[in-house]
């Protein structure tokens, strides 16, 4: 049953045991009663009941006199009750008692927290503090004021995003909000960002700047992080070989760029003719001579071009042809160089289980983009600024994933599969915070955007030796292909000592959302707790 009171603004006066000086010093943050908005909840103590009126003492040291519209026989002087503002218009406020006062102790905690933080007790604020409580997040005065300050600075941030940032101890700023929204909307894709960055380098019209960026990539080629990385001699040889290949290519590209700009002059310095044969000049720079000698394609091309140029009637025509030919070789070598870089930062499927290999890929990528960012920021061209911007975006992406790794397990992995590059999104779930994890139980979701089969999500749950799988397909037309290989999956797991207890296929209506728990269609594979969060340590 509701009990209503009509409160006139003129009746609002400081409580009688406050001195005049105290009343003047009431903080401006403490909300006067007549400013309460519709829906706001407040707590008040009954001071007196007589002649159809009731005197209430508020937490902000104001008292009000309310006119009773209904008899309230069960009310007692000294009792503390919760009230809600029904309306505030035409110089009068209509309030009601909240029912079930003693059945919701959480609300009392919430209201006390809001009052201590000097914050309005609107339904939205009550919901926010309740959500913080549910997620075991602090609701002390300082913490609440900080949260509300962040909301004020970022009015478009959602309650789920606030909780996500607080749970993961990630600073709430525009950069991190942008990154998180990109994950939620699936608009940030690490593999696509890398591809876009390398394509922009390849398509740069300013060849001098292109060469500078290539040189920076060659210099950033991964150096082993520790002596342990070279413990295996075969592995060390591969790393050194790859580094030598990139350094050699970078130097060749640099030389070719010089040659194509003034071939007729440099060719005279490079070659000398003896008995109708051409060989490198004795005075040629030893480094340049070594590069040209070790690259048969360049050496033969230059010799042929020089011979044509020496015997030509139209030197300008030969010079143009020489320049075009060198540009073609230069373009091919740039493509080869960037292809090596691209492969270097995509991990083969068979190496996915190796955590060290995965770390190595991220370290390589970070070194590459950091070097490109530093180099591109020194360029004045529009294309240089685009390179710097894309490099910074990838660096921000990696930094954000690194912050997430403290509490969550969401990572985007550039992978090599079926002779093409792709990306796998990996989510590992655990039960709610502070609940003991079962070492025998693990749940994970893998999202893949396949070249021919489209986007799909695979939810895998392992309980001991039992495995449960659910595939959700964006293109349901390929369901038959997945079903066709179900037996192979069963046999592969059996060979590793696991039993595939169930496998199902469904249409994907909505892609997985990192800040929300999986829907019942996923967790209903096996009777397990319905709510999960992420744990990188699993």
C-alpha cells in the first residue's frame, strides 16, 4: 500500500537543532529538498506526527513538514524510511513511501553510499551503484565520485562499459573507449590493420620516404629478446637468415632507387668496357659492388642496359627504358620485402599452442609499428602521416590487448592458414570473480573469418576428458560442410584422449560481445554456471 504526502516548498526549513551559521555552511553539493527531481529516492527520519501532518528529518540536515493524505497508523516517531519523489511541479512536491522497506537491505547500502558521496539518488544512479555492488566493485565516496566524474566527461559511455573498465583496472579515456567499442562492434581487426599498413607503404608515391620506411623495418627485424631464444642453433640460424634477407633486400632497394633516378651517370661509374665485355669498375664502392655482384638479376639487367646505352643513337630513349626497367625490379623487390614482413607477423596454425611463439609474433609486430611510427612522424607528406596514423592505431590496439591480459583473455591473432593470412579471435572464459576455478574445466570461444566459408564462432567446453562443441555460422548454407567433417573432429580428439560428447550447428544471429556474458544458446551445451568472465591465465 502507498502513502502519499504533499510537501510545499515554503515548508522546507533547516532542522531546528542546526545553528544559523551551520545552515549557511551546508555544502552546495548537498541537494536542497525543493530541487529533488521526479523519481529520486531519499531517506528521512520521522521526527513528529500530529494533526494530519508529519515532520521528517533529511540526511542533509534539512527538515520538512508534509501533509498526510492517508492515515499512517503504523508509522512511529524515530523511524527511518525511504521515500520516492512522485512529482515536483507548481511549487509542491508529491512523495510516496517505498513499500517493502525491510526486504531490500541492498537499497539502504546504495542510498547510504550515494548520500556519503553527495550524489543524487535518481533511479539511474541507484542502478549504477547496485551494478557496482553486484560486480564487487568499491562504492566508497571517492570511488563513486570518480565514476560519476568519468560519466560526466564521457556521457555516451554505457553502464556495461564502465563496469568492464573498472573490472579490468583500465583507465576510462577516449582512446580506450574507442578500442573497446571497436571490439564490441567488431570494427577493429588487427590483421586488417597490418595489411592496410603494409599496403600503404607499398603504394607510396614518394619513393624516398618508402625506402626510409623499408630501412626502418629492416633495422627493427626481431633481435632475440634473450640468450634463451638462441639456445636452439637451428632456430637461431633461421632468425639470422631472415634478418640477413631483409637487410640485403633493404639495401638493394635503396641502391635501385638511386640508380633509377640517374642511370646514365651511375652506369658509367659502375661498368668499364674491355674487349667488348663489361665488368664492374675497379673504383666502384665495395659495398655497392658486393650488392650488385650478389644479385644476378640486377647485375645482368644493368650490363644489358649499359651496353644498349653505349651503342644507342638515342641516349634519352635508352635512359627512359633503363629507368622503367629498374622501377619494375624495384617494385618487385619492395613486394618481396613486405611479403617477408607480412609472413613474419602471422603465426602458423601448428604454432598456436606454443605460447612463446605467440609472444614472439606480438613482439615483432610491436617493434615494426614502433619503428614505422617514429620514422613516419618525421615525414611531411600526407602518405607519411597516414602511415604514422595507422602505425599508432596498431600500437594502441596492442597496448589495449596487453592491458586486458591482466584479467581477461581476449586476443586477436594474425594466423597463416591455407596459403593465406587471416585472423583468429580467442576468448577464454572462467566463472565469476572470487569463485574457485576447476582446473579440469575450461571454456573458450574461437572466432574465424574464413576466406570461403565466411565468419563463424566455435564455442568449446572441456570437462575433464569430455568435450562439447557448438558452431555458430554467419552463412548457414555451409552447415553441411561442417557436418561432413564432424567425424574427423571426433577421431582427432579421440586420438588425443578426449571424447566429443556433443556437437551442434546453429545460425549466428549476433556476433559475440566481449562485455556481455554468452547467451543461453551457448552455455546450454552442458549444465554449467551461466555467467562467465575472461581469464588470460587459463
